[in-house]
């Protein structure tokens, strides 16, 4: 329940609620350096609190994938709270602020690709392969092979209707732009984190800059290095 922690959870803002973990293994997979599983109690827990921005990102992802809501945040950092509220996790935030300024879901990312003569379709294929590597049952289908702009579909659960999204990769002078087609899809945060992982795994993408639709059209300087 809210505020009551599983016994092995270390003190700090992120925690797992006592007797609520269903042993799915997803949170620990998202934050393996921070979390572990207590075999005796059948519950995951935080063995260490995040100490860097990347570790905080992993902890937020652990909260996101907690399907039963057992992974929670009890801190008062307004930035972390805004990030959690922005992806619909306000129910897993113990300290509700009076006002949270959320940037909107980040549905696009620009990046520099290290291979200068790469085509849009080649980049799309590289990203698709990494998406499939990260989720073995997922499938990516490339189409519209063009040097400047290419589209492909990422299906994270091909047998389930609606578990797919079209992505577009286009050249922007010295950078590349990847955007999600359906910004209202409930899986946007999950797809964003998967794309972020895939881009970094290619070894060719650098200087990633994520943004919401609003920021892209009005305040492009308000980008973030992370999707959530």
C-alpha cells in the first residue's frame, strides 16, 4: 500500500509497496543496477537509489512498466514528479504537488548519424533491427525507400490489434529526425523509450534531442536528452 515499503527496499524516494509486487520481472529488467528480487517475499525492491540522471531515467522506466503500480515515487523533486505525471503515472506519486508543468509527451527525436552518406531507409532498417533485438517478438517492416525520408512500422506485439505504430525518418540538414505517427497512442512513452534504446544500440546515433509536438512547433530549444 502507499507509503508502506517492502522490507528490503533501501531508504529513498523510489520504492516498491509492500505485498503489491506480482513478480513480473519487468521493473528489475528496466533498472537492473538499482533493483533486485527478494525470493523469500516474492517481491522486487530497490537495493540502491539512483545517483545519476541516467539512473533516475531507469528508475522512472521501472515505475512505468510496473503494471500493478507497486513501484512508486515518494520524493519531492518537481522535475521527477513532472516526468512521472507527464506519462500518466500520477497515481504512483505519493507527494502530489499543487502545480506540475509537464512538457507533453515527447514524440520525436533528432540525432546526428555518424555515417555521412547513409540514406533514410538504411537508418530506418538499422533502427528496426535494434528494436527487434530488444524485443524478440517484435517486428519492423520498412517501406518508402528514399534517401531523404523513409517510413516503417514497428509492431511490438504483431498478434495484437493496435500494437503497432508507424515511424518516419527524415533528413534535416546536418541532423536526422524520427517522429511517431500516432501521438495519441497510449504506448507512446513505451515506444519512445524503445526507440531511444534502439538508436543508442546502433552505435551510429549521437546527440539525441527529444521533444513534444508543442515544443517542436513553438520552442524547439526545449528539447530533452531522454524521451521521458
